[in-house]
C-alpha cells in the first residue's frame, strides 16, 4: 500500500493510492474512524479493510498533499551513515550512530518549496530514505526490529552548512522551517522485504548528484531501530531519516548549493519520487 495525508475542501484525511493513480479517501470510507496516518500505520489490517470497502476516489492532482505523517511525535535523523559520505566529510568512524533531531515545523510535502533562509547561502541537499514506525518499539532486538516498521518514504534533510558548523551540535543547521521534505507517500513495509536493497538517487535540476544503494548504510534500518529503542520508545508515526550518501554539495569543488529556482528530486526504487522546488525565504 501507498498511504498519504492530504487536505481537501477544508478537512484533512488519510488516503491510499489506488492502482489507477487516484486516491481512496480512507477517512471518508471509515466515517472518520481512520482519521490520521498514525492510526492507519498502527492498524494496517483495518486500513486494508477500508481500502477494500471501495470508497470513492479522487484525482491526486485535486488534493493538497501534506507530509505523510503531518505530526510525528519524534523525527530522528542519522548523520554520516554511508561510509563514502563519512569520508568526504572527513569524519572519523564511530561505533554508534550519529543522531540528531528535527522539529515537526521543518516538514513539507511533495512539491512544496524548500525555503532557503535569508541568513545563509550554504543551503545543501541530502537525499535520504525515511523509516516510519508502525508498532511501538522499546528495547527491541535487531532481529525483530523490522516488525516494528510501518513503511518507508523519500526524505530531504536540507542543511545550512554554516549553521550546522557553528558548534559540534548539528541542530541549528537542520531545523530552519520548511527544510525537511517528506513524501510523497509512505510505502508500507510489506512491499519492502529488504530495506537495504533499494537504490537512492538525488537530482538537482535534472542532473544526478547522488546515487547509492541502501545496502551501503553503515548502520542498517534494523540496527538503528534497535539502538534508538534502547533509549526512547518509538511509537506509530515516528520518523527516522537514515542518512545521506556521498555527493553532497558542500563536499564538491567548487561547492554546489541550492538556490532560488532550483528543483530537487529524490527517487528511491519502489518508494517513488519526491520533488521540491527551492525558493528564497520571503
């Protein structure tokens, strides 16, 4: 299943992408009993039931897409999780994942603009795969970790490199509003038997700037969930952005940063294409 969140006619809904490209309104089909992505992920069997109910569908272009999970309780991001990216940044190896947080107000959906803040010209791209939790996870073993995944999606961890490097903490450079693109939808975990076997490609204005397999992650999806769930409980709707491969703009010579008028795309096999224009902050 491909699940998405959207707004239409003054209300928000959760939907499923049908085979014909239209969207089944699951909130309408369930008479409001399925009103959020967290609920849809937390009970995928019920979600499948409402899809089979044959709810009226609407054209995708008639909807205003939202981030697939508009209100995650937690957004946890993984830094330098591909070895070639670690090398291009000059960072040393680590026995544990490098983790930082994003705020919910940084999230934008498919085709919404990534906003380059006025305070920086070092607005960099990072294409990533996001993991969305479907079942509560607390101190789970690595061999059981994937059973707690609801699905996967494309993600952009756009970064202000100068603000990221003000100190050794990443947080300021990762949390300007409208810098975290997420979507267009969540592909449920049953369609992704091995999350470490996907191809990730990032394009800037149609030119490929990043390409890697998720098999190149230093810490796998299962390892990340096992580690994170040791120190915090993961709940349905929580998002883990699993890190970006090499090719980021900051590491290029000369550097390549995003600017007003650019278009960024992140494509991951099976998951789809996330596209966002770049605009200067008003």
